[in-house]
């Protein structure tokens, strides 16, 4: 029977979650369309994870060149070319964007490069639609009139966007979007915030030779992370020359003849060439017609969904950062796959948001999975803490004063490892493997029975035998 809808599925948003859902749904035989007003790949590919990590790689080379001397290498004075890095980054992002579009085309997904807005629970208005597909209505009088499409099911995957903090003068600042398009590297930079984006760009700028100050209103960076992680990373960042200012805010920014003047809440004035706002992100729910379609939002403007990513409107779903659950690209992709299984493959399932590993590409890197010590003390009857801090083998020859920190949190009654945390080189690569063990419910005895790979930092996770005594833990805090 012919469907009364133009499409079985219409996806609004061409980031990682939206593209994955569109491709996989089309693979089941569904008629799928997707609309994206910017570039395919979303925050992660275009202005997030991928270019950020490329910048992070670039910023590491200065230390690598310095460290080479300890291993017998004589290297000429390093010279850094920001424009070359930008050009190479742009070429890679364009390549990845092209792959995303090719994958959609190969799957038979109809692409609309425009802005999509809901008219009701089943109709989508595509402004100045550039694309193909059955048309159930069209505007008139414009060279590229808006078109209206209908769909049995709609998926919203519009992601999030940076938000600016309160205060005057932020028109002179930039967000994490603009930082990827700077024409030149500043000599001085202030990073405002204490989360992922803030510590990553403070580290990137610092590694590229910029004089960096990071300002955060809280008492310590990386709120929500394990306290040992927070304190260890802060100490290492300060060693690398980053001026870390906590417990204060920026009240006002003024343009001066020599750059920018920042007035802080404590009365101090700070001169800089660039100020980056990294104080949070907001869900992209504006101008989507959500109210007209009966889609409810929470008090923070995020789309409210159930465990199956279904909104208050039973045929409309949402995945990724727009739902403000866990704002990580792999989570958006996993939610998209659960949506396809539920709606198109006849195997309903909810995405499991427990024990999701994450990484911070600071210098040194951070990675974590499972519960922090604070969280574990709230949900476990009793816990044991295993912690190790050491100088990596590499730096016994470089002479660099950098320490790694590794930590396991064990539920004492069951002996299950419920949390693993690391600050140090290659932490994300190491924790990815540890995450498999924790997801599988491995006990501390399984870790102890696992033979380490020597000499590596990773072996420390299977060689920690004595829990930290309570008095020693409190003294360390």
C-alpha cells in the first residue's frame, strides 16, 4: 500500500547521530530524508573532537622536540606555522565531510541542505529546499521557495552550540566555534571555564607557545570528575606554565589599543590578545517548531525523551546533545543505533548510559570510566581505593617533571571494579580497554590475575595490590 507520508523517516540534523540513524534506517528499506543547514559531520567532525585532537597533536610537538635531546637527538630550533596547520586541518575536515555525504548518498538517503522546522507532528518545512524528494506543498514567489514534506517518524539530532557567559563585552570574545578559524595565533590568551573545552584549549594554546591564563569560577577545574583527577591535572597544567585562576569570574571585557582588558570579579585587570568563552553549551532547540509539534523541553531547553529516545510526541524522537544526556559523539551514535533497532528492526532497546568512558585531551590527557570516588561513596556500602602516582619511564631521560596518576575504585562487598581514572600520556587509549573490563563486571581479582605488559604505564592498573588507607586518603585530600 502507498504511504500517506512522503518519507518513513525525516532526520533534522546532519551530525554523527543524525547521519548514523539516517543511513541505518535506509538500510532497512525505509524511505529516509535528512536536512542539514550547515556541514555534514556536526560539531564533532567540523568544529569539535576531530579538529581539536589535530590541534592537540600539533601542540605536543614542542615538548617532543625538547624531549628528544634526552634520547641523544640533536634537533634544530622548532618553527611553527599556524597557517599551514589550519590549511591541513581544513583539508582533512573537508575530506571527512565528503565521506559523510557519500555514505548518505550510497544508502539512498535524500539530502536537503537547508534549515528544517516542524509545522506539526508529521510535517517539516524546509526553507529554500535544495534537494530531491516528494513534495506535498511549496511556497510561491521566491527563487528557492520553502517546501513542506511529511514523514511518519521524525528524528531530531541538531546537537548543541557554545553559549556565552553573563557579563559585558563578550562581543570581543570568541567561542570554541571561532577558535578553529583564527587567522593568527595570539601571543596571550585567556580561557574562561573549567570543563572539557576549557582545559583542552588552555593546553593547546600553551603547547603552541601562547601565554595562557585559565579562569574558572569554581574551586577546581573539571567539575564532576574524580577529585584526584582534577587535582592531578591542575598541578600538571601549572607545571607547564598555565596560569590557573580559580574562584573568580570575568565581569567586563574592553577593547584596548593593545588588545583586550578583562576586569575580574576580584578587581584585578588582565591584559590579553584573545579571550575564549568555554563555559558551557546549550541544546540547539531554537527555531525548530518544537512547540507546534507538541515536543516538550526541560528547563534548560533540552528535548525531553524517555529511555528509547522518544519525545512527548510518540512519533518524534531525539538523540545526541540536543537531549542533554551525555554530550559525547559515541553516545549520540549509540542512541541512534538503539533508535533504529527500536523503530525499524523490531528489536526495541534502550541505550545503556552506564559506564560510558570519556577522555579529555588536555596536556597530559585524562580518561575515565565508571564512578568517581564521590559517586561510589554515595551508592556503594563500602569501597576500596587503589591509587598510584609515578614518573613515567620516558621522563627518566627527558628530565621533565611530569607525573601520571592512575586510580581504581572497587565495591568492597562484590569486589567489582566500579571506576577507573587516569591522568597521563595515552590515558584515552588505555582506559578504552579498561572500559571493556568494567562493562563486563570484572572484579579486582580479575585485574590482579591479568599479566601486565612491561614496561608500560598501563600495567599499573593490574599491579596495584594495596588499597589506600583511609587516613592516608584523607591526608592526601
